[in-house]
C-alpha cells in the first residue's frame, strides 16, 4: 500500500495501479525503456494491473515476466469497460495512468490519476479527466516512488 497525505486534497491509501498499455506503457506495441524496472520497484507497494484494448496485439508478450496482471479488452465501449474495471477494484484505492480517449473514464473515477504524453500523443479527454499530467510514463511511475512530488503537485 502507498499512503500519501496531501494538504487540501486528502489522504491517499493506494493499493492498485491500473495502467493502459498502448501509448502509455508502449510505443507501436513495444514496451518503453525503463517500464520493466519501475514496475518491479512498484510491485512491492501496489498490485499492478494493465488494462488494454491492445491495438498492436503485443501486450501479453511485452509484459511477460513482469509483475502485473494483464487484461485485454474486446468489443465496444472500452472506456466504460476500463471504468468498470477500476470500480470493481474499488476506485478509492486506485491510481490510474493512461493517455487515450478510452482511458478518460478510468482516470476520472480513480482516486489518483495521471495522464501521460508519449510518442503516440495524449487525448485531451484523458488530460481533462486526470489529476496530474506527466511528460512520460517513466516520470509518472517515478512520482509513485517519490510521493513528495505528488504532494507538491496536488497540495492546495
């Protein structure tokens, strides 16, 4: 569990990290450098879930041997499916990270949410529904390993 007290924002008691894959953890279907090591470091604090539509069909392969649970979504309303996934975990204990329009609902309902801008861009709806915007997935994950950075960003 990751506990952070943020003046004016409230206390965070985070148990789960829920990440999108395509465009968030990967570029063109390939895992971005440093993600594996950061997930390994974070796995002692949070249970890591990757929830993705897997546009390039490589999530399972790219994330094998990394401490995370991978769920590949299919069908329609991927944004609603991701939102429900977070709610099923209990959104009050979730930090979510994403970049796409289909991440907007999970970012909105999560207690803490981070939108990231990688080489595939970031949907404005993701930015508008996140609490923090990060320049990369490495920076976003590093925030969780350095929680005073989150305090500095969100305190009132």
